[in-house]
C-alpha cells in the first residue's frame, strides 16, 4: 500500500472511530433517560447496557488518541427521537439506541483492520443482540441500514433524525 493510500485508510478509520465514539456518547446519554423511565423488571438490563456503552466509550477515546486524533466530546444534551414518558417508550428508545450504535460499528468494521476490526465486529454483535432483546425483532444484516431498507448511519454522513439521539441545539 502506498503512503497516500495508507494515510487515506488511516483517516477513514479515524473518522469511523470518531463516529462510533459520538454514538457511544449519545447511547450513554440515552440510557440515562431509559434508566429513569424503565420498569423495575428491566432495570438491571438497562444498567448493564449503560455500563457496556460507558466501557466502549472509554475504550474508543483511547483508540482515537492512539491514532493521533482528538476524541470528539460528548454534547451537553441530546434530542430524543420521540418522547419517553413511560417504560414502553423507554424500551423503544433502548432498541433505537442499539440500532444506531450497530450502524456506526458496521461502518467501523468496514474501515478498520486487524484487531480493531475484530473489536468493532464484537461491538456490532453486542449492539445487535441488545437491540433484539429490547425490540423483540431482528434484521438480517444488523448495522447495515442499506440491507435493512433504512437510511444509512455511515461515518461522515448525517443519520436521519428518526434513527438516532441527536445533539440538542
């Protein structure tokens, strides 16, 4: 691989890492909302997901730094894709968060190589499993919106407002 191609691949990987980090920041925020509205029966599940996203977020911060990047900061607040007044809506939000995270990890799988690609694939799998647990539904290609017939979560592309927890402006 030429120097230019290697630099381009590294830039694409860093962009996908930053998108994954931004999605993890949003998921941590979103699970704060989920935790405040979820019923007692699923509270432990929500807490486990919250902890998993915090751990992934922290690992991604280190990976971005390892590639020489400045990790994207979390926003102070995020706009939710719909109101979350009760436990039913909290479950829907949790599923939506996981679908969004799966999408950005699919992009990271495409952009990364080596052990980072394996870690991204594991994160994609974990998010897809959590999405199924929350929603009770699965898709043939989790994280690949173009396969599921939805908009893309591609790194560098703006996700649709209905597909993510967007930064509050």
